[in-house]
C-alpha cells in the first residue's frame, strides 16, 4: 500500500514552501518521501522533483498555442492530466514501491479543489492504485486576523472536504509571521457565540440569520479546525507530519521489528 499527501490551498498559502520543508525534515530523519509537482505553471523548486506534470504539459505552451489566459490555461492543463491518468500517471507510478510516500504539490487555483472534478478524479485514480490519500489544506495565518476572513477560509476548506471526500487536515501556515499568537486562540478553537458576536459586529443586521448558521456550522459539527505550523521549528513540522501520518495510517501495516537478544552466560 502506498501513501500520499495532496497539498492544496489558495495561491500564496505556502504549499511549495511546506513541501520543501517537509522534504528537508524527512531527509534529516532518514525517511524517504517523493515530492510530485502538479503545477504546470511552476518554474523552480527547492526540492528534488520525483514526478513533474510539465513533462506532460506546461502552462506556457498552452497559453502560447491556444491563446488562453492563465486561469483557462491552467484548467486546460489539469483536464489534460485527467485524460492521461491511465497513461502518463500510471506509468510514472510504476517507478515507486507499494510502501512509498508521495507528496503532491498542487496548483493554487481554488476551483480545482472546490467544484471542478479534476482533483477528485485524480484522487480516485490513486485509490485504485492502492494509495491511502490525505488532503492537506494550507491556509495563510493572516486569515485568522479577521472573523470574516476566517469564515471565508473555513467555507473554502469545507468545500474542498465535500468535493474530495478524503481524510482532511487543515494547516495554518506562516505562523512565523504572526506577532501576537494570542489573537488566534479564538479561531483555533472556535466557539459559536464568539464567532457570532464578531460577525454581527462586522455585517449588516439582515445577515444575522446567515451569521448564526455559519457560526453553528463551524462550531457544532467541528468539521473545520486548524493545526498551526511554524516552519522554523522542527518540532512543529514533526507534529504536523505525525498528525497526517495518523490520518492515512502510515506505518500501521509495517512489520514489528524485534531486536535479537542473546542471554548472558550468567543466566
């Protein structure tokens, strides 16, 4: 059985930086992970690329040949990937063992993981190839400085959860840029009454019922919560990785290693 992280989130949320730091951390631990680039617009990387969608199709070529803009071109590239799941991707996956750990660095175009079915079909293909997959959703910590931004981030994350139907981990990235972490506590462990009070202060009275429904959705069902990540701290990266490993049951089917023991001669 293989294991995979699908690293998603809005543009600028730190997905590639997360992948690079994760690779360096695992290299230090002498643990093998393979980073896969799924962004046809990517230009450079701070990690070795095990598989690269640009070998199949690149955004620059699509924009030049078809006259599409960046957004339309990116969707075209991802749909082309979807059409080649049984060819290009299947051939690439043949190079990896059953217990390999893949991390897919995805584009930041939000519709790819909220309502366009490309990544959903990509995930289904991985599952058919016997991969346990976890969606890792990165959100910039600046979304936690304002209640309306926070609700927006939660709804986008929830949309991705519904679309992909995967074990889902929300990562609060760029914690090293947060100057006052006390301001985040209400959002890391939200309470409906606090969220509702702040929403009502920011929005017009006619939105009161909608605010109440949103606050209760976030609080009552506990479907959206965030794990803070500070890439300056190895302990933070280690905690996040162990959290994700637990979601995809990494290592649970490994053989138990028993150390040989020779009884002493006195016994």
